[in-house]
C-alpha cells in the first residue's frame, strides 16, 4: 500500500490542479458502500490532505470537497439500499462477506438515527450504514438531515489534521516548535491511550484514572507554559496565516457558541430539563461539571494572570489562561456526550465523546484564529473540563452506574440546546455582540 500511496501523492504533487478532485474522490470512496471497506481511504485522505496543506489547496476548499464527496457517497449508498432492499446481499463482495452488512444492520436496528452520527466515525460501519438505512426504508429527508451533520463533522475530523500537518511543514516556524509540539503530542497521546485502554477493558477505576491524568496534564501546562512559547507562536502563525474576510463571519459565529451568556443559558436549560423530568443524578452530574469548570476557570485565571496575545488592534486586558470558551464548551459538550453514552458499550461511549470534541474543538480553534487566546490557553481549558467532567462522573457513580436517559428526555434536550446555541450565535453575529473576553 505504501508504494501505491507514494505513487498517487507523487503524481498529485506534479499535477496539483487535480488535488481538489482527489480529495473529493477519496472522500466519496471512503463513504461509499463496500468500496469504503476495501479501499484504505483514511490513510490516503490524510496524505492527500497533507499535500493540500502544503500550499496547494486552501483549508476551506479541502473541507468543502471532503464534505461533498462524503455526502455523495452517503446518498448513493442510501439509494442502493432503497432500490435493491434485501437483494443487496447478492452484490459482489457482500455475497462472500455477509458479516459486513450484518454488523451494520444490528447497529442500525439498535441505535437508529444515532447510529448514522456515531457510526460515521467507526471505520467498518461508516460506508455500510447509509445503505442499511435505505434498505430499512428510512425517510430520505430524515436521512439527508442527519447525513449532512455527520458528513460535516467527519470532514473536519478526517481532513483538518492532515491539512494542518502539511501546512506546519511548509511554514517557517520557530526553531523549537517541533520539539515542544512533540512533547505535548506525546503526553496527550500516552494519556489518551491509557484512558481508552482502561475504558475499553471495563476497568472500575477508568473514570478516576481519566480525572487524575487530566489533572496531571493540566498542572503540567500551567507550570510549563513559559517553556512552550515556540509552540504557542508556531500554532498562532499557522492559524493566523489563513485569516480571510470570507472566513471571518463564520469564525465569529463559531466563537459565539462559546460566549459566557450562551454557555450559561445552554447549561441552565439542560439542568432545568433534567430536573423537570426528575433525572436527579444526571442533573447533579451536569451541574457539577459545568459549574465546577466555570468556578475553577475564573480562579485559575486570576491566580496565573497570563497576558493575552497582542494580535487584536486593541489587545484585551483580561487574563488569558485558561480559556473560558474552551473550558465551558468542553464541559457542556462532554456532559452531553457522557449522558448520550450511558448504558452503551465502551467503544460507543468513546465515539460519543469524540463527537462531543468536534464542536468544542472548533470553538477553541476560533479563539486562536481571532487572536484572543494562546494555544496553550485552550489546551488548559480543555483539560480543565476533562478533569471536572471525570471527577463529577466518578462522584455520581460512586455506588451505582449512571443509567441511560429515557428517549423522551433527549427529545426535549436536543432541540432546546440547538435552539439556545443557534439563537445566541446568530444574534451575536447579526448584532456584533460576540464577547471576546472570556
């Protein structure tokens, strides 16, 4: 596979005008029924995205092409299932590998719409679930709405890392950038690996372990940020280079989702619904996570008193570390992800957490893009939220596991949260009320 991939990337380097088509095609194949299992699209997509980030293709175009390619793969897979129904099992590939579709059927029958969102990030299920949805006669409008959301998140998660890697190698970054980035990446990777292993193995101490690891990393960032100046400057250079008028409004919209007023109202609505439906332990978990993150954030800001970047024409005078937007957004979305994963297998719970990371991480990137926080500020905010979330969950599960929320409660929570976040963000964008200082 290595020689095949090297040949493709070499040809695209010599013919950069075809790079956009390659992003679209690989994304399409990765999400296309049967082909997505056979073709090693994930590795190819990372390599092609890295090539795009080397200065050939803007990030916005790469994300859009990946989104459209993945969406087309979903739609064709859906209509194949809708057209052939059970006869789809006779197609080449599926006839000799019935387990490919059997696993997707079981997953879809068990989790319904949620399977299309979560399964998008599980390799063997991603290309098969849309076809199963068509086989089961899921209404197309409902399928399309869910697929658009899933494809957008998938495009960011699978293309952005490769593109950023290519851009990082291209830019003249500070001399100490790569050693510092390597140390931070290694620490995060080891901690994440240990946490995932403990969770998948069902260790009773997994949640407490995550809390301890988050606290250790958070302490390391607070004590070590003066020694990560090259990392901060390098990432800031990487992000700031791609500022544009076209992207400005979108980034302001995203950062509006993390404003204090927006996050406070979203958390309050979540708590009110949980209490109104008598989900008391869930309410205690949500309250301790969101409120605890807010209190610790303000305490640490005043304790460490770190100055903000001087990117804005009028630099902000409030303190920078940890980022309030990062800690609040991660606390909220991790709370929702944890609640969504209750009562489900460990791998599915981890996938829900990965889905929760996407909107929170987008808010973090917007803070660096706007120049109001250093990268280590948002890293500290993220770790702070992980610590409060894991600690709160360990507390409420001290004697008994937190049960799954009834489906009727989710039908109240999801529309309410979407309405609050979307309404505040749109209002802030329209009236220019985004609060940078948080």
